[in-house]
C-alpha cells in the first residue's frame, strides 16, 4: 500500500437515474427483485433495415424535478442525467455546500461519448440550413466535461474538477481518481461518477455494425444475458450515477451516515486490441490485484464481485478466466453477478452505476442477481446469483469495469466498522 496515502475515504451520498429506477431507492428495489429495464427503442424511428431495436431507455423521468427548465435547454441529455444524479447524491449526503471551504471540494464525473445527441442534431441542422443554423450552445452541450462543470457550479465546488473518458471504464476511473485526491489530502469531499445518453441512430448503428449488440429484439427483457451460453452481445443503455466520497474524519465530525468505505483502486491496460479484451484476462487480473492490495486484504476475503459482465462472448469469458486465475479455489466461494443483465450497458456511466450498486450490496448485505442466466456457459462454474438475489454478509466487494482501448479498473469497497 502507498505509505503516504493513509487518509480513509467513505461513501456518504449516492444518486442514480437509470432505466430500472430514476433514483437510488427505486433502482435498488428493482434490481433485488430482478426486474429488467430493457425495452423496444422509442427515442427515434427505425425502419426495416435496423437489426437492433432494443435498448435501456430511461422513462418516467422529468429532469425539471431537479434542474431549472432554462438550464435544461442548455444541456445535452447525458448532462441532465448526470446533474440529476449528482443532485440526489448531494441531498443524500447531507453536506452543507453553502458553508465550509469550497476549495476542498471537487468533482470528477466523466462520459464515454458525451453529447452525441447534440452532435447528431447539430450535424443535421448544418446540412439542412448551413452554419447559421448552429446554436452557440452546441459546444458547451457536447463537451464530455459538461457534467463536471455544471455540477461544480451548482454545488460551489471550487477544488479539483475533471472528467474522465475511458469508454466503459469511465465512471470507475472517475471514482478512483476522486478517491486518490482525498487520500493524498487534496480534497475532503468529491463528487464522482459517470453519465451517458447514447441511444441515438449513430450509436446504435455503429455498435451494431461491430456486432457488439444483442439482436434479441422479440424478447427485450431477456436480451441481456451475461455468462449465459446463449448470450449474443450487450444491450446499449443510458443513465447516470454519482457518489459523494468524503474523508472519514470530515464525515465523522459532521455526523454523516456512512454507507461503506472505499478501500482500493486498481487500473491496468491490456495493450492487446482496441476493442477486444485480452483473452487470458491478464489486464483484469492486474487491476483486481492492485485494488485488493490497496485495500490491505487478501483475495480470500472478497465476498462479492459486481462483474463487468456485458454478455459478449469474448468479454465474459475473459473476466471469468481472470477471476479463476486470481482467486483460485476461493472463486467458487464468492458471488459474482452482473447487474447489466437488468440495466443493460450504460458505457461511461456503467462504472459509476455499478459502484453505487456494489456499495448498496455491502451496506444491505444483499447481492443482486444476474437475470436471464438459464444455461451457464459450460466453462463457467462460479456462483453468479442466477436469477435470484442472495442475502449474505458482504464484508469486502469489488466492482470491475473494462473498456474499449484495453482500460481495466477494479474498485474495492468494504463495510465501515465504525472505527
């Protein structure tokens, strides 16, 4: 462990806007009940030539509940999702952002794609009407760092402010970077997570062209099938999740409720292929090893892994191989589930969302299920909490996030013992 990084970091607030629930309580209830948020695409019209017609759309959500209507007009959908998640996390944390030192508070919230809806709409206007039809708000709407900027303004966060963009590892990288800032004394309170709104014609067609997406259009809620023999790709989803990380003594001094302690952050690169994982899972092993070492625990103390588990043939296989390689016999004693079976894959928001879910598993002692796991792949002999949540003590847990580009992140969380 790092000798100069001895400040402890805890989670004191969480927010989420997802296709299974537009706040943390409703999301968690849906997950432990095993409800899917996948449905037919309504965001845009699709003709007969579209072979992917399903996604994880956020429905029943009104951003005006947390954002002024005039502000919403100046935001891409991904930014509005992120702002609402951050507002819930701020409220949940009970931090008074009107007092205290704003230079000791910051934000790291990223996105894998950013304002793609703004880009597509702007390009259409350009082609149809020329440059005079382009809004001056296009650039501030499409920026990957837009959420971080708006959140800092909204909550008067004048300390560290950045945005990660590492594909599907984005949200987890953001949380790890924020954790480091608190550990090393550069901040006391940090917002961290990810936001994404990729349900657009270009995104759906591009991922479909890569043959990365499920084409199980007739059974949307059964389409996302991590670790199942019949998996055929992931389901693209939108959403956002943000957590408030806080230095332990700062949290204790104000009597904060503590959900869990963040204990470790491991990252690595596959250096293998721009869009495919290392088939041996070597990079994933290194990331998990680093997170466990930072946490100061042994592999056999890990009770739960929230898997990256996208339901792609190569990705799921590589992750299972990595877990078996690192944990050995203990791999069959821990539980590993993929909540993407219910939420789909929210790309840059996934790491933030699944970190929130991992913290809730630690806090409540409940492991959410992997639904649609009817016939596990013959090579997979782990406990995936198939189709049913499990009530069990979770002392230590990992959240894995792996992204195109060979980015690997593993975050370690543990039950806060009150000391």
